[in-house]
């Protein structure tokens, strides 16, 4: 849990861990959360079901440079968040980077810090390994995600009140 969360008297205890695809519970949580994410309006891909994400889990388990984080509130009986990031390299920053490809929190766990804690955990891992920055893409119409990334100090998120449909922000944060 981050220091700022400790200042909030009602902030839930959160657990964030690296997904172990060889663990049946972690694999099942990944598949369930990604299937849930695909069905959301911001993703708009409800046809991507569990079978698709089972195959993705196999691919990610064997792919170098992949980091998948899972998260849950301590009192929850199920995993409530997933973050998928891939290693890359920034030529201008002359160093490794993480690109956040997916970040999803189950609707019942939104607004309590699960997404923030996963992003902060990723930033801690990046800093500890000497990474130069974290990058991500987010639909401009995904106002909750844009608000989260702004709060966490990501740059490249326009502040215009109205954005054209289909606009994607390419955001980054230096380590």
C-alpha cells in the first residue's frame, strides 16, 4: 500500500503480486479479468471469451519481457485487478521502459485504489531495475483511466473538455 493510502482511515489493504501462470488460481484470475475487460464498452470486444484469453495466458507465460500483475483487496475472495506490461526500449531516453498494454479493475473494486496500487507497484519495479520510463495508451473517452494516470503524474494527457471519438492519448512517466 502506498504512503498516501495509509493517511486515509478507510483505505482498504491491497495485495499486488506478479501473476504466476503456472498457478491455476492466478491463471484463472487472469482469464476471468481479461474476459471481463474485453466485454467493457471501453474495450468493445465481447466476442473475446475465456478460450481466447486461455491461449493468451499460454503465450504470455512463454514470452520474455512480459510482466502481469494481479491485485485484490485483502477482504476480497477474488482477484480484482490485472495489469499487463511489456518491456521495451526508449532510444531518446536511452534505457528500458515498460509499456502498459492493459489495466483493468473489476467494477465492484473501482474507486478504492486498486488501479493506483498496481501502477505504483509497476513504477517501483521499473525504478528498482533502472528503467527510464513507463508508457501507455488510453482512449481519451475513458475518463476514469485518464483521471488516474493524471493523478499518478503521467504526461501527454490532453486537458480539453471535449475530444473526438477514437482519440487515443499516448502518455508517459519518467522514472
